[in-house]
């Protein structure tokens, strides 16, 4: 898809009722409906084109795969987002998350470009809050699922594979992968199962196991909801 076709597709999708809800502590919480179209018009003005983050390397959309895509939620177009770049908040910024390459993409005019990763700390995108970590875990963008005394993070990745059909046809596949982590006492713990989860909170293990039973929480059925609920419960009962 060319850059002009991309721009047309983006505008069309906005006109067909794009709605993004992002919860942000500051500056304002953002609810996009009518304001969605403003993202396009603003960034085609001098003010938008001169924003400090509009200076990254040019980006080209990845070719389609037979299954999945390079992009978060398989959306290969920008949506209005809230970002913190170089400690300054910007809202209504068109953003596309290339999960495969762990890059945040935006555009100015008809040109796609990569937002400078080292200057981005927060991105509110499609109802998710991505933060960029540089310490404790491999550097990159992590989906912040819960934040209290403890913290729950999800690392979204895409795994590529080729599937041979009838010894001739190669099918390019991109599958989603998610790794979960809990931050407790300034340390990050990978959560790979129910046992690993309860061990993170071993000082309240008995209470956690009872909580899982009482609320019918099944790690295998819904990993993210279970880990998030347990972390929040632990924060309530821990001294």
C-alpha cells in the first residue's frame, strides 16, 4: 500500500466512526469520536508538521501476511492517540504500533515515520497504555495492565513462521505472543502459570489461593485478567 493510499484509508476509517477511549492521568482523559478527524487536519497544518517528534526515519507499511500482521490488534492504520514525547504530552497524535519491530509509527502529510523510541515514555493507544522500559526487563514497549503498589505488564510480540502447503506454496504467518510480568518490591517476575503467580505473592499465598477459588479465576482461561485481579487484591491485603 502506497503512502497516498494509506492516507486515504486512514481518513476513510475515521469517517466510519473510529472511537478510541484512552484513560490518562494527565493532561486530560481522552475520548475520541468527533475529535478523531482533528488528528488528520491538525497534523496536516504547519503546527503539526513542526512538532518536535516529526523528525524520525521514514517508514513503509509491512507487506500483508496470510495470517495476522505486524501491527497491534492487526490494525495497519494510525488511530488518534495520546503520547508523552520528551516529557511533553501530545494528544490526537496518529499512531500505529508495529509490534513485530516494536516501533511506534506516525505520519505527517502523506509520509509515515518512526517516532524516536528513546524519547517516548507513554503511548495511550486503542484503550491500552504502553510504557517504555529501559531497566529491569529487555528494553521496549510494555502494555501496562495494572499499576498500584505492584505492577502488571504484558510484553506483546509477533512470531513469524512459514507454512509449506503441498510442498510448494509458502504461507507467511504472524502469530501473537504475550509474556506477563509482575513488578513487586522493584523486581520484575515472569508469570508463566498459576504456580509462578502465587509464588510472586508467597507472603500471602494462602489468601491468594482462596481468592482465586472464591472468584473462579482461572489462569489458563484468562491469564491477563487473573494476574491483574490477583495483583490488585494483594495490594489491598498486604501491609
